[in-house]
C-alpha cells in the first residue's frame, strides 16, 4: 500500500492548492488572514496542541523535544485516524498539506503532526 504524502506549509505562502487536501492545523485563526482568502478544506482545531501546551512551549526551541513528546501524547488521546479518514476517505489519495501560521516549520506542532500522520496513514 502506497503511503500518502504529507507536507507542511505556512498559511501566508501561496502554495499550490490543486490536487491536495489542505488542513488548517492551528487552534487559533492566523493573524492577518481573512477567512475568505485562505484556501483550505477543513480546520482541524481538534488536532492542534492544547492551549496549555502551546503556551508552555511558546516556540522556545530548547523545549521542542519535550513539547513534541507531550503533543504526541495528546494526539494519542484523540481519534486522529478517524478524523483523517472522515476528511480524506481512503480512496482519496491526494497529498495532505498541513497549514500553520508558525514561522519555524521545523520546530512547529505541524511538523510533529506530519510525522505522527505519516506513521498512521
């Protein structure tokens, strides 16, 4: 079975929306972006880190490993696979693009979520 491609992109970049499933994965709406301007298929708030964890992390990269571990534990407690299957049925093999407002994609929750999804879908 072929693995689905999962990518991470910033909401502020004008990335190609054709033939992809675009999921906004931030809990809060991105600043400076009008809802009618952002091309996305679903707002996956339930897959974002908890407010407490997000505030604790505060994009302090020295905390990233601990943040990632705690975030994965949070993801284990929500029906992630069911959510992905609901928004993108198995027959839908389009790549998934996770959209975030984070500046540092490598140290963002979206990169942790992408790795998590790659392991289960």
